[in-house]
C-alpha cells in the first residue's frame, strides 16, 4: 500500500490509521456483498464464541460502527461448490478476529490502535452476518472448521490474554497482523478459483482490506 506524503513531524501510523478507517467505512456504505438487512443476526450471536458476541454487539468505547455493507438483493441466487468452503472458513476466521479484539478490550494504550481494532471488529461482524446468512439460505452449515495453526492459534490467544500491560499493544499488532495476512491469502485463493459473483466480490473486499490492515499493524509494530 503506498504511503501518503507526510507533513513534517507527523506520525505515519496516525495518517494511515485514519485512511484505513475511512476506507472501511466507505466500503461499508458503497457496497460489497450482504444479505438482507438484519438477516442472520441471531445466528451470528449464537454461533460465535462469547467474546465474538460481545465485541459485535457492544464493542469498546468509541467503537466505529458500520452500516450493512451491501444493499439488499446482492446475495447470490445460488452458491457454487467453491463458495461454501470459502464462506465457512471466513466465518471461522472472523469469529477468531472478534475473539482477538475482545481479548484486548480495555487494555490497549495507543488510541489509534483502539480505533483500528474497533473498525476491524465492526466490519468483520458485518461480514460474519453476511456469510452466515448466505450459507443458511443455501441449506449449508455455517461451521466446518478452519485450521488456525500459525496464525491466531491457541498459543497466540494465550500470549495476548497473558500479556503484561506494557506488551498488549505489541502482541495484538503481531497476532492480528498474521491473522489478517492469512485471511487475505484465503480470499485471494477464492478469487483465483471463481465462484458466484457476489462471493467473489466479498473475497475481493476481504483480500484488499486485510492486506491494508496487516501492513498498517506491521508498520505500527516497528515504529
């Protein structure tokens, strides 16, 4: 992602964070895939871990809220065979993201990182509702397992849970950046094999947003 021109003395992470949050909100309003407004909300609350429910419904103070990310009618009329494994993996991936954000709630020092985490949680909660809605409409299960080995696995969650106050920001950046890179890889793989147009559009949005988020998180970790 190209870095914007900086004014003297301005922190690059501050401007990048503002740009990324703006892009997340713009994407939510301008349209990627979704189900009908409000569809699947009950299922999302029951299918994810308790931390996912709390993050999606309330979020940390000052959480960025997104509108339904795509207008009604954009849902696929039929899911192709390659769509199902992508959507079930995305469900698991986004549930894990919400769990990661919840583990850092109230503990982050950097206000820009808090804003970014809230924006990520709001966007992924919306995607989670969309994926569950599409899968249920097709008569498919919304869970199928996803291997988190090497990115946000149980050991990484334990590191974040047990991190000392001075280390929480750094650990979150590391864990979430790797997790978002894996999500971008998953989405790019789906784009390469095809699938229905609405699911491809969702995969494209996921690939672009997660790549930008991972770069931003990594930049903040080394500044």
